[in-house]
């Protein structure tokens, strides 16, 4: 079975012919306050293969961050629990039609859980506010994107995925 899979992958790679490929780089901002980027390879047969990342631009905690305090300690200080998406890593697959790049994103996101706390005696934190954080669940991420290249060099990118929401940015082809 391994030989069949390896042979199939080698045949697909040779068929799509990465020998004369082009590189496309995109950076974007999402409506859920996330920033990300893609690195894609456009083959001579106009198929797109690549990967990307996304990260949040906001912190879910209020006050000073304490890594030495566990979630079970000082439960009386907890006033808010927030869950946020932290980072995403995904793969891209798509196709180039003239100057239009269309593709899908499939990957995973990891989240963070923040416990915002207030110490009424102001022992922890400058003003009594502090927080602890821990990794949250990992979720699947799916989405799509479209880029229109002006003069086949650069252009706007528009997309949507379950991590970033609606996202827009700029794309460059090398």
C-alpha cells in the first residue's frame, strides 16, 4: 500500500511539473482582527499549491500575565473567561484562470483560554487586574480565496475562512 501511495504522489508531482513554477505571496487582514499570509506555488499547468498562517492581533487578557498561577488557584478572583482563536496553519489548493487565482484553504486553528481576574487587595497586578492563559481546543479551518493579478504581477485578494472571517489584502507574484 505504501508503494502505491508513494508512486501516486510522484506521478502527480511530475504531472503538475514544478520545474517552471511561479511563486505567489499574499498578506491579508481579517474582519475578526486577525492577520495572515500565504505562500503559493503556481505550476506551469496553472494549478496552485501552498500553505499559509494566521494569527490574532488582540490579547484576551486584561492586566498583567501570570504564568505561575494555575487555572484552579484563586477562583474567587476570576471575573471573566474568554476563549479566542490564537493561530492557524493551513494548506491551499486552487487554479489560475488568466489573471484570476481561485482556491480553497483547509487547516487547523488553535485557541487560547484566558481567565481575567481581579485581586481586590492589589497584591497581584499593578491595579489589581491580572490574567492567566492556557491552550484551548484545536479546530478545523476551511475557507476560500480569490486574487486578481493586475499585469500578472500584483493585485487585491479577497477571501473567507472560519478563522479570519472575511479577509482582504494584497497579492504579489514572483
